[in-house]
C-alpha cells in the first residue's frame, strides 16, 4: 500500500471544488489544514498553555517550557467565577521562580489583585487610607 492511499483525500474539507494541493499552494493548504484540525480538536489550547509559563526574571519576560502545572479548573480558584476551560480566561499565578509548578489558576482581575498584594502595595494602601482618615477627622 502506498503512503498516499493511507491519507484522507480532503481532510477537514480543505479543498474546494476543482482545487488540488498544488493549485492552491502548499502554504495555503497547510494553513487550511491547521484551521480544520484546530476546529476539530479544541483541547489543543489547553495542551499549548498547560506546559508553558511566562514569568519575569531579572526584569525580562521569559517563557519556561515543559512545566507541569496543576490541572486547569472551570472556575477561578479565588473568586470562583466560572469560565470556559477551552478559552484562555484563567491565568496561572505562581510565587517562586525556583518552583513555578506550584501555583493557582485565577481570573485576570484576581491575578492583578494577587500581583498587587505580593508587590507590597496593599499594606501601603491601608497606611495611606488611615493617614487620610486621621487627617480628615482632625479637620472636622
């Protein structure tokens, strides 16, 4: 059996009437094939983002590949707002660059909040709030 006999003649409905792989060009054929495959396999996004971690090391954005993260839940682990797992609405937040596999899946607003808490901005906010409240009571 030849190799061409094993392949589908028109996978994912790539070719229109009268089209061949050569007539549309190999790049266009591959582009259409990828689009068809991604539509049939929506879980590819999960696999793509499950093993990659973006972090900042020494002030530079770095992507680390091959990380084994915890499974992605259907809702934010902080506020419990539910999201479609196949869409990329949950971010993976980790604390230690030496152990990036330890973290939690949280939504974007919760991720911003977690970053502010860790940067030390929240205690500064409460100190400033107390100062302003104390000064406003003195004036009244």
